[in-house]
């Protein structure tokens, strides 16, 4: 129930204004967001690189209905890519892009052109792009844009949300050689008509999608903080003859850093999702909704404990 309330709040303009304007909130947000500036994002990426962790950087923002804002977001990614290129990350440093932030709600062609520009800039530095997935109404559009991007940039990845009923088939379609797929549980409030409801059902759906990807010929990117899913991944890797290096784990910035370092120390590729920017509200609320522990941390921090 609490998670559903927080997801609803993530779409509320009134709650956004109240929370975003509350000064103590910004101090807590630093746990989950690298900062508001490109320099802060670069500094975070450099620290993670030195800890033997790969990164994917997200310039926060979504659902723009303004063409100039979409262009500005694309420009922000180009600036970011120029800033991190001297760090020499190569494929261990990529960016994550929400298509709605670069014009998807306005026009697919606009979003595609902006995404192509970002992909080209990433490729120039030996890096890659992964398309974030948003609510269920955007899935067909996102996968269509993905197919077009892969014509020139075949390493472009995409996130698939396991809790959607359609995702098992999407995973089958995407489990081809070279296909990079980030599997997530899902962080949007979706109706029972299109998505599994409840933690147990979502966990089972995640495990089924994970099996499809690990059995396929692509490159699974297992986005989870759940020790059970990490163990299942390792079992599936053994079953299907996968070696360390032909799949990776992904975790969020500021969450389970000890587990991130332990997995990396064991030889796994661990990629940290690093968000930055001043439009942090929607991202922050979804992180609170995902785990009760995050809410407890938030409340303790506000109380100064």
C-alpha cells in the first residue's frame, strides 16, 4: 500500500512542489542522486571507476511536452559524454536515456533523432547507450525506436520491466546475439490489466524473464539488489554455460554499495546506475516506493538521527 501511494505521489504536481521545495529533502536525496551538475556526476563516476565499478549515467528528466526542453536534454547528454570521456571508461561508462525526456511524448521521430545524436556521441568515445523503459504505454514506441537505433548502433541496450505481462515475450524477442537487455522489476504504478501485482508475483515474473535472457544469445544486464535473484543468476549462468564477462549485474547509486564492491571483487562486471540533475523528484519517489528501508532511511535523516 505504501509503495502504491508513493508511486502515485511521484506523478503529483502538488506533492512534487511541496517535496522539492523542502530543504532537508535535498540532503537526503544525495544518497540516491550524484548531484545536480555535470561536474558532480563526473566526480561520482570517477570514484566508482576507481572502485572497479562500471557506470551508466542518467540525466534526470522525463515526460517533456516541449520541443526546446527535449533538445536541451539531448544537449545535456552530449555535454556529459564530453565530460566523462577523459576518464577512459570505454564500454564501462555508458549513459541511460529516457525517450520521453527527448521528445517521445511529442513525436517518435524527434525522440529517435535526439537518441541517434546521443548514440553517435557515445560511440565516438567507445561507449554505449541504454534506453530506459517507462510506463506500459511507451513500450511499443521504445522498442520501435530501439530497432532503428540498432541499425547504426547495434550495441544500444534497452530496459525491460519484468512485471509487465508482455515482458516474457519481449525477452524472447530480444535474446539474440549481441543484444544488451537490462532486466528490472518495474518502478511505475501499473494497472492489474497489464502487470503482475504484489512482490511474490513480480519476483516470479523476474525469475522467468531472467531465465529466458540467460538461456539466450544476448548480453543480460541483471538489475537487482535482491540476493535471491543474484543467486538465481549465478545458477543460471552455470546451467547455460555462461562465463563471468558475458553478463553483468547492475545496481542503483547509493544502494547496497557493499554488495556492489563484493560482486566486483569476485570478478563480476557491476554497473552502477548514476542519476544526476535538478529534476530528481520522480526518480527519488520511485526509489522510496521500491523498498521500505529507503523510506525508513528518509524519515531518520529528516529527523536528524
